[in-house]
C-alpha cells in the first residue's frame, strides 16, 4: 500500500511539474516575411545570385560552343592540336566548376553574402523572441516554420504577432 501511495505521489508531482512549464510557438518564416528589411535584403540577395548565375550560364554557353566546334573539327586536327584543344576544354570546364563552387558552394560567396545581409535580421528576431520569452516566463519556444514538426499548435500559443510588435513592425 505504501508503495502504491509513493508511486501515485511521484506521478502527481511529475504531472504538476510538467504542466507548470510555459511554452510558446512562433513562426519565424511568417515573422521574417513581415519584416521590411528582410524582404529588401532577400531581394538584393536574389539579384546578386541572378547576376552570378547569368555569368555562369554565359560561360557554360561558351564551353558548349567550344565542345561543338571541337567535335566538328576533331577529325581534321593533328594529335598535338587535338590534345591541346582537349586540354583547353578540360581547363575551361574546371574553371567553370570552380566558379560555381566559389559562388554557390558550401560557404561560397552567396553564403557569405547571406550571412552579411540576412543574419543581422535573424539575430534581431532571435533577440526579440528571447526578450519576450524572458519577460513572460516561457520555459521554451518552438519554431513551427522549418525543421521542427509541430503536430498541433493552439493558435493562442502563437506569439509571432508579439515578436513583430517587439520589432516595431506593423501589419
């Protein structure tokens, strides 16, 4: 009997401690979409990426033309000239891959530019979330926008509007 009472008591204490936790759910994608600086930075980033992609596409077209010309002239070239043209094609193709990696690769120019333009805005949102969570005594805040799966979220728990108000953004 004592064991049953002890187990029930432990279960009740655990249940009360779990229910005492306060949490909130936000949607950072929604918040960022409402922040004007984010839209401007994203537009600027998209423009830069489009310019870089255009440069890569131009170089790819040049390379394709070189391959086509080589295929047409290959039978008329001496072994030495053929080898030289193949080396040129190989080098041009390598340069193009290097440029793609430099611009769009892991920690490439686009990543660095995104860090420069977007990260300060994300940090601002994070600081606003942290301030609200501290002020209101939330034990944790879930982000339902990406990565974390929330099966059900009571809309009254969504504090995205509060974060926007904290950032001074009007709807």
